[in-house]
């Protein structure tokens, strides 16, 4: 090998090393960019998960709030009806307001309500059924103008307690959701 052969190989080797270096630099840059992009996508995915979870909880809170308002209205209606039903001298007619059917509310309670509200609701529905049975089949007092239930009858007392427990459970549930 002569000097011309070495002189020929040096530029070729330097050119090959330059090309290999450029390719290696590009590969390293591409790998670093890919890792940076993967980390960015992962952060965005985590933020999307957090945003989705917040939105899901907000929707659940809205549904529960709507349910609790409906339950409170229904409970208040039953309390007013009970007060009219035990009023011996009352002039109010007993009319059932146009609220949701208890079975529809029960289905929503099973889906969205806390266990305490669910338990209180079931007790309230059972107590309402007892009073309705008492009104239609039981011992009802009557005078010339209207009928009334004995305010000390077990069914009336049970419904009164169930109404108060339901109202209390709703207050606790609303405070917990706030």
C-alpha cells in the first residue's frame, strides 16, 4: 500500500464516518423526539382521564340532586296528605298531586342514591302503603263531612317517623354531595 492508497482511504473513511454519524445523530434525535412525544401523549391521556372523571362525577351529582329534589317533593306531599288525613276538623280535600310514581322514584333511588337514602326510601314506601291500606280497609273515623285517621294509630306514627327519617337522610346526602 502506497501513500496514494492511504490518501484515498482517508477521505473515504472520513466520508463514511460522516454519513454514519449523520444517520446515528438522526436516529438518536428521532428516538428522543418519540420518547418526548410519548410522554406528552401520556400526560394528555391522564388529563383526559381526570377531565372525564370530573365530568362523570358532575353528571352523577346532577342526577342525584335531581333525584333528591324529587324525593323531597314527594316526601313533602306525603307529609301534607298525612296531615290532612288525620285532621278531624279539616276542610282540605285529600288530593294526590301530580308527582312521579313511587316505583319510578324507587328505580332511580336504586341507581343513584346513597345506601342511607335507599333504606329510608324503602321504609317510607312501606309506611305509605300501610297508611293507604288503613285509609281504605282499616279503622277510619268519619263524621258528616269527611273521613280522618286516628293520629295515634301505628300506621300513622310509622309514616310520620319515616317521613322525618327520609328528610334527614336527604339533608345528609345533599351535604355529602356538596
